[in-house]
């Protein structure tokens, strides 16, 4: 199980939102590059970056900061937020991003995403953000009537690198992850799943680690790392002991 620290970018700063709401923003670091270096120094084997402005505007806004982060660390960086077309995917891969995460596009234009999965084998992940089991898009501003498991089924056989599954109702709320919904989602797909949202203490990490047996291969942690509720080194050690 890989423990993945998150860097959410808004206006060039490292922030966290509550339930994806842009009216509930906390700035944790004015320098996202130094934050990425800090996570790497603490032992992170991968870093998760989201362009929050891009997710709403439908195009990358913090691309310069993403590039700086990629250049500043040696570990793989996965990036999502506002990625809607082939040129953007190519740009991100060209600057050294390891995995590009497609979210809104997967729900709205699945055929295009299937084409991209064929063009960029092993380099694209699908971000599935769910509220009460249904997919939310456009930076979580818009809900759909598509079940998360149904969306995953559209891409399962096309070879995405992973599904990044986020329970929006738990994200940034420090209430713990939705273990059962994640277990149900992971059990519905053959693709590796990365859990995101709600990890608030080491006990939550311990509760999520057994999900590896149903295909959850990564855990993204955000706010709990920034406010000191979880020490990244301790979380990494816990995950290593479970192997």
C-alpha cells in the first residue's frame, strides 16, 4: 500500500478545501514546491497534485507550479484538475508528470477518454469523485446521475493506471474515510484503486490498509498531514509493517 501526500493548488498556494467547497479554503503553504520537497524528504514514494483552479475552469491554471514541483522532486508525481484534451495531457507528460488523472472528462465524454487510454497506455488514471455513490464533476460543483461503479465499469477493460476514488462527503472533514463504500467500489473493478478523502488520524490509515486485499493500492492523505494529526513517516512505517 502506497501512502501518497496531497498538494492541492489554488492561486499558486498549497490549500485544502472542505467537501470541495471553494468558499471553505485553508492555506497551508505559500510555497508548494518546498512542500513537495518536504514530503519527499519524509519518505513519500509518490505525490498527488490537484490544480483546483483548473478543475473549475476546465484547463490548467497552475501549470507552472506543477512543472516546478516535478523538477524539484525525484519521486513520481500524479496530477489532476482541468485536464480535458490531448494537448494538455501531452504537455503534462512532457514536463515529467508520471500519471495524468482525468476526472470530469471521464464522466462527460467517456469515448474520448477511452481513446486517450489507448494513446497513452499506463499513463492515465481516472478520478472518480462520488457524493452518496453518484459521480460529481467540474471541481465537485456539479452532480450527475452516474453511479461511481458504473463509471468505473466503462473503463475497467481499457487499462487505466488506477481509479482515484474520492468520497466527497468525507474529504477535508476529518471524519475518517468511508471504508465500506471504498470496499464496495474496489470490489466492483479489476483496476487498482487509490483511496482519497477523510483520512484524519493514524487509526484511519490502519482501518484502510486491509483494503489492499480488495485492490486498494494507495491512500491519499491531505489535511491531516498539514495540521499535524498524522506524521507522514509514521503512516509510511505503518503501511510497511502491514506488508
